[in-house]
C-alpha cells in the first residue's frame, strides 16, 4: 500500500448499503464513499463502481437509496458485499420496503436517504452519483457502522 492509500484509510466513512430497483429487479452494494453535498437543496453523493449490477439499476431507474447500518449489522457487509446481484438474490433474507423513488429501504437499518439522481460524473474508476433527497428518516437507535482498515483485515483473513 502506498502513502496516499495509507492516509486515505485514516478517513472515517459510514458503511451503508446503496440500493436500487428497476423492472422488479432489486440489488444493493456496500458503500463507504458517501457525503452530503448541499443543505439547500438537500443533495447527497455516492461513489459507485460502474461494474456493480446496482449501478445499472441506478442508471435505469434514475434513483437510489442509502441505507445506513448500525454497528450490530456488520453481517450485512458479507451479504451485500461479497457477491454480485446478477448472481445472488441479496434481499432473500433481508426485509425491505420501497421508498418514494422505488428504491429498496431496509426495514431494520439505522437510517436511510432516498434519492432521485440529479447528475453523474466519471471519476477515476468510479462514477460520482449525486442525488436530490426525496425522503430520509432515522429508523432505529444505535451507532453508525464505520469503515476501518482493521475491519477488512479481520473479515478477509477468515
């Protein structure tokens, strides 16, 4: 790992599941590169790998939801982060409702932000997707699950 990568791992990022649904197909992926862009109007940005199946659903539905996880929901990282939604039904054991945009909102997440895509821009090996907030709510109590290099080291060594 180079010096820049080492420094970037020191940034603290929330871990969330970004979801989308189009033509009855729902999927999601683990994201930690998420940030607020604006208060007025409320805008949020997520960096998406364009190879993710969920990216295809975001583009085709013009919407996405960010489902913020609690510290006791780390098992969802494995469900939504280790396999492609093209091959695996990621929602098989995870209950959800559809938000106002039609994007899946996990019933048991800490909080969610439901968005309509405002614009996208290529940025290196990812695409920045900025969404206008259509709805948001805190759904349960708890602390936000956060990304840490040690978390990935422990999970990949098993």
